[in-house]
C-alpha cells in the first residue's frame, strides 16, 4: 500500500499519481502546482534534480553529430535539430547517484565496447563477460523513468499499478527482476543518410513484456 502522503488518486480516472505531479498520464487531467513533490524512486521529500530517463551522455553524443536530429513519433514534430535532452524534476541526488553507480556507468561501458567483449555482425551484437542483472536493471530503469517523467517527449508512456511500484522497488533495492515478471527485448534500427557525408543514425529500441 502506497503512502497517501506520496500519492493520490486522480479524480477523473482513479489512477495513483505521485504527489506534486502536474498531470495524470492516463487521462491527461492537469493539477495545480505548488505542492511538494517526493523523489519518484525513494519517495522521500528531498530536493529534486533535473533527471534524464535516457542518459544525458547519450544525448551529448548525438548533439555532437553535425547532421544529428532528435525525432519522435509525434506527427507534429518535423525532426528539426534540438538541444532538448528530455529532463524533468524527478529524482533526488542520492537516487541519481544510485542509478549511475549501480547500473548506468557499468552498462554504458559495455554497450560502447569499452568493457568486456563486444562482437558485431550485420544482424546482431553479442556481449560476453557481462553482469546481465546490471544491464537488465539499466534498461528497466530507463523504461521506468520515462514512464514516470512529466516531460512532453514521454507523455504517451505510463506503467499501470501495481506494476509501476513493483518495478520501482526492484530498481531502488538493486534487485534482479524475475524473468517471470518481465523481460527485455532490445532491437537496433539503422538509418544511413542518402546525402554525402550525412551521419549514420542508430536507434536502439527497448520492448518490455510482462508475463
């Protein structure tokens, strides 16, 4: 049972919403600001940082590309260049450090081929010498942060209860998520620009499944 000090029920759809949120991501109901907001992960009322769902270092790498663009599935977005890295006040400093030291830093080194062994072919990428539980929690933490973010880029994402709180606890407690509860599927989409010198853009997609 979630603490009524940290959550309330949306009056329109009855979904549990984090106290201090500006909107309900299910029905779109907007709420007045000015109410203290707890950290979405530890649920303590600490000072909140501007948190990224997707690691900020990934955005920095994209922004360095001369022809790079951020593109969403929003039909109103024309794919113009932007420096927006989709951040919102979400986590306290302690939880930010927890995600970085427990999952993010380790996983990014492997994905970039700077740690362990990475083998690429035309159809797949394989890794060895990898702590799979860290990589699993890294991807699930991105999924969870995006689903609980108030940034417009993630407005279509949400996780229903009690799944949302279950995943929060696994991430916070640094516990491997049972495969019987949810699994992660990662796919790679590669786009090679037609213009001479245009940078190759690779998008990694993550599909989450609950059994």
